[in-house]
C-alpha cells in the first residue's frame, strides 16, 4: 500500500552552482514529499540579481519578468495538479513519480482495470464468446467491489494483496442482486475468483506484478451431482409423439446431443461439411469445440444419423448452413422444460444434460473406455471425464443391489 502523505510542497530556486559568465542561473522546482526533495528543471534562466530568494520568484515589473512569473505559476499548478490526480486515483506518491508525470515521462503503474482491458484485447479471438461473456461478468463484479467497498474506480496492481482477494470473495458471498437474478452460490463465486486469478497470472507473466496475491489462496468448490437421463427416461423422450413442431425440433436436437456429446454451441455451429467418412467407412463428426478449440471426432450412432436425415431438407437449417434449425440456448432450455413435463421427466431438463447423458448412459455405462469418452467429449484432461465415472460407479452399485434382490427372490423360490 502507498505511504500516507504528511507533507507536500513546491518552491522555485536558482541553481547558483551553475551560474553563467553573464550572471544568469537556471531555475529549478523543488518538490518535497514527506521531507524528501526532488528537483525538476523548468528550462528557464534568470540573472541572480533579479531573483527574490525569500519568495522564490523573479522580482521587478518588466514585461519579461511578468511573463516569467506567469510561466512559473502555471508550472507550479501543473505539479500540484499531478499530485492531486495521483492522490485521487490512489497511486503511490513520491517526488520522482510526480516529476515523471509532469514531464510526461511516467510509465504509470499498471492497474487492475488496465489489466482486465489488456486481457480482453489479447483473449478476444482466442476464447469463445460465451467464455468472454463470463469474463465480462467477473470484471463487472470487480468494478462494483472497488466502487462500493473500496470507494475507488481502480487500484494499482502492486497494491493487490491476499486480503484484497479475501475481501472480494466475501463481497461476492454477501452481494444481493437488485434484479431478478439469484444470489451467487459458492461454485459461482469460485468461478469468478478463478477468472480473476487467471488475469492476475497474466500480470505476473508480464512482469506487471512482482508477487502473486493468490499464492496462499485455496479454492473450494462444492461437489455437484451431474444430472443425466437414465435409459428409461431417454427412451421415453425418444419415443414420445410430439405434435408441436417447435418442441419436436428441440427434442430431436437434444437427442442428437445425447447420442454425440456435443455441447449446445457446437451443435449450433454443426454444418454438413463437418460430417465426414471415417477410417472405418462410417459417418463421423469432425469438428472443434468452440469453448477450447480442441479437435473432436465422434462416430455417428444410427440414432444420430437418422436425426440428420430428418432435417436434411429443412429450409431454416439450409439457410443457416447448419444441420439443424437451431434456436438460442435460452429458448431451447425453456422448451425443454415443456418437453420434460410432456414426457413425465421430473429432472430439471437443460441442454447440457444431453452431454452428461452421452458420457454416462450412452458410453461409460455400456463399457466404452473412459479414455475414448474423454476424447469424444473434447476434454483436455481425463480428470474432467472421471466425474462421470463416479456416476457410473453409483449406477453399478444400484444394479448390483437389484441383482441381490433378484438372487434372494430366486433362492426363496427353490
């Protein structure tokens, strides 16, 4: 944190040790901050006899003297303004910093806001739009925290500390939205902390920050059960006759994701040229995940291939150059709630559950190796896929208990 300012002063003096043969000496400004002096040359000279040492100003009423006095007053005002601006923005203040700012030589200390802006410039074409949207949300929370809890618009990176991280975390936990949004849960807060940490890591790599304030911080995510459809629920969804066209289209796209593991954005961008003939002679999806740009290749199951055929001549899909007549994810999730009611599914149905269903009910539960599933999902680490394996283990446990019941029944009949 910056040192508290107890004294600040500006005065002009002659540098008499550099007096010329004609008797003139350069004028300097002396900035004093907490007793420490810093000198600035004002690029003006005056005869020593025309200088008022007590007032620190030229003396006399000549036109040249009046103009010089005006210049020095303006120069002093510039120094005071630089000091006040640094004070208002909570920048570290000392004589050299003020001097550099006045002379236009200051390379201002990087701030948190400037870091976030730089991050957005660098990552704009690297991260998916949805991911960038999440970063913008995190950055809005950071700005609100600075304004509401620290009463400032920005903070110098060197002022960030472990306490800053803890205070920001507490702010998020206590934040009460003023609109219809729900308060943040623990995992949502950890996601914001995680994104802030990635931006701070960028500052460390750029040498904008000497010490990582996150060095001692530990994230703590709550365990979340990954919802997926059971085989029975999936069959009920696939076999249900739906007369409402918009709901039928959404159901079919959801089913396609259940059979392929595609996320919403990847299905929305799936075009006919991404359906290729694989090395086995069958049809495959060959695409890249929009979220990570990781290449994904998935063999098409017969059910998935049938759904593609249904929409081969759909005018909306053809106009968009896509396989399906895609609508927004928000509208799709709204329709899925209606579909769940129609099919008697009590789980809160969202499009992402289709991806979970592919990982569990379609693949892992049917003996597909977890390494293959991880590749088809486009995961960068198999640890991510192992979350689904736990779900499968739970299902195996249920199956074995059911087996025990049947064995017991058979034994009693003997």
